[in-house]
C-alpha cells in the first residue's frame, strides 16, 4: 500500500491546495519499506487524480483541503484523510502502526463533528454518525418539529419581541434559545 502525505519541511502542509511536495511511503506488514519525496501541483484539479494514480497512491493524508479537490481525490478511489497536522514522521508512524490519527493529529479548530462532513474517512473513524434525515418521517428527530416540549425561554430583554415564554417549536426537549414566542430549541 502506498500512503502519500503532503510535506512542508518536517510538517504536514497546512493547506493541500498550496502544497508542492508529497512524501510517498510504501507500507507492508506495518513497516515502511520505501519512501520518496515527489513534487506535485494540486492546482490543476483535472490532472490531480491522474497524477496521484500514476504514483500508485492508495491513501492521501493532508491538512485543510478545498471541497473541489477533496471530491476529485475521493471520486478517483483514493482514500482521503484530511485536516491532519503535525510532524510528518509522527503521523506516518502512527498510521503505519494502525493507530488512529484522529483526533490526536487533527488540525486546531477542526473538531471531528465539523470536519467529518468533509471526509468519508472521519465517518469511518466515528462510530456515531449524525442523522441527516428522519428515519420514521414522523416529525420527530434532529430536524423535525418534535413534540413541542421546549420551554421557549429566549434570551430577549423584556419588551423586545413577544412573550419570552411559550410552547417551543424546537428540535427537542429543553430550554429554547431564541427571541419571542418561544421559537428556539436545542441546538
């Protein structure tokens, strides 16, 4: 298996879109058996997947990456592990030894929930997936009206908006966070 890591000196390049060097490591039986640094140009999205495929890359580990380039890479069949930062050798060793690199090497300011939407890899690392649709279509769930049991206690000062107390139309139980007529809900 060949793993590529965007490298800038001894660290992972913070932004894939402006990276210019890949560390390519061939891994067998949890050991790096070969490594090489290769120049590359990620700014040409139309040729990026072809270039990575020609290098035999199976997995790409990188820092922040634009949605367009991440789609190009993932649709080409290469496993993408984005939003990773830190020392290249430490990340490679951790990955080679089959230890999770998320969340230890996750870029600062990029928590798993926020970044998992940008990568299929993070979804596989997380056993808890967010539900984007209501499975029973009964109006109850993360995006439904729920039972209307919210307290509706908004943060409006007296006299601003309507009644700060009322039947909540939020997404679940608890105190609402909104102004007037209890429109808020848990977030």
